[in-house]
């Protein structure tokens, strides 16, 4: 158990040393160089106004932001991209970034390790494997929460897509352009898909290419059905074919996919019900049905004895 404490102490000391090095030495050199370059153009700050700010804004918040930047820069690129994908698929919650999630994971890891070490070491031999397992679970929980939110949002978008395609097809067939039809459709619907398409329309209005905006929509949501729809729309635009026929085919295809998924889920129900039946219902039935017979058999055998 002392080894675990030594590992925690060493890791914590190393993190603190790296953070202090980043805050004191590296930042000091960077700030000094910048101040030398813009010294003549720098505005005059009022020290009294700065001192009126709470200590959280003057000391704790900058330190916390520096730690987050250090964590973000130190993490491998692949892990950062994976976390950013999960965050985007979850809808980019407010103030949630890769560095914040990783910082929360590290804090939960050490917190779970310390708490369970204190709970399990009272008068007993400490189980090192159990504590390590709990620390690993604590490290996984924060990102698992956002992954669950991302999967839930994907299912919501996939479920709403056929209805949106029906409205979009009717709007385009009535004479509206594709962008205007998207706008009218999002005004009639509510949910995650409507919000994401609204963001895509804003990007198009700001000058972004439609194809790039639609690809960004797919990257933000991660829904496979939406990816198929966007691919069909881009190909239709590149080949110059009629967008109305494309929307009609996609609408029928998405409804067939939704029906197939519903049939698949219904087919899985008996298998999922098997374990609750075996564990909870069958033992009760056996007690009710065979209980009186077993009691009579015992009475009969004891009478002969």
C-alpha cells in the first residue's frame, strides 16, 4: 500500500513541478518578450481597479486556465481529436473542452484512490488491486458520461431524419430552393437535428461553401444515416441531377431503415427478457408450484420413519 502512496505522491509532485515550470519560467520569458515588443503601445493599467477584483479572478482563475492549457498541449494529438469528436457529437455543451474533461478525469482518479484507500485501510489489509480498479473506473466515468450523451443524441438525430426529409421533399417540390427549404423545415421541427441544420445554414450565410458546411454537419453529429443523406446531396449537386428525386429516394430509404431498426429491436426483446425470467420469475413459480408437493413428500417420508 505504501507503493501506491509513493506513486500518487510522485505523480502529484511531477504534475505540480511541470505546472510551476510552465507558469513561472516559460510564461515569464514569453511575457517578458511580448512586453519588450509592445512596451510603447501598451495601455496603462489601473492597479487599483485590478485589486478590486476578487481573488478568484486575479489568481485562481488564471492559474486554472494555465493548467488546462498545459494539459491540452501535453496530451497526444490522437486522444485530443477523439475527445473533441465525443464533445461535438454530444452537442458541444457549454464550457466543456478536451482539457476540462481530462482535468476532471485526473482529479476523480486521485480522489477515488484516496477516498477508497482511507475506507479500506481501517484495521484491515488494503487491497491494492481493488483500489487501482476503482481509480480506473473513476478515470473512465467522466468521458463515459459524454459518450453516453453523444450516443443518445445520435439516436435522436437518426430518429428525426425521416420526418425532416419528408418535409424537405415537400418544400422543394413546392418550388423552394434547397437552402430555403432547409430553413423552413428547421422552423417546423424541434430537436438536435434542427439545431445542427440551423448552424449549417448560418455557416452558409457567412460565406462557407455548402458542401463544406454539410460535411461539417456530419462531423458534428456523427450519425450514419445523416452522412448517407449528405453524401447523396453532394453527389447530386456535383452531377447536376434533380435534387427533388434525390430527396424522394432518401426519404423512402430512411423510412425503410427506421422500420428495419424497429423490427430488429423487437426481435431482440425475447432474448433480453430471458435472463430476468430465469433469475426472478421462474424461481418464484417453482416455489409456488412445487412447494406444496415437496412439503407433502417430506411429511410422507417422515411418517414412515
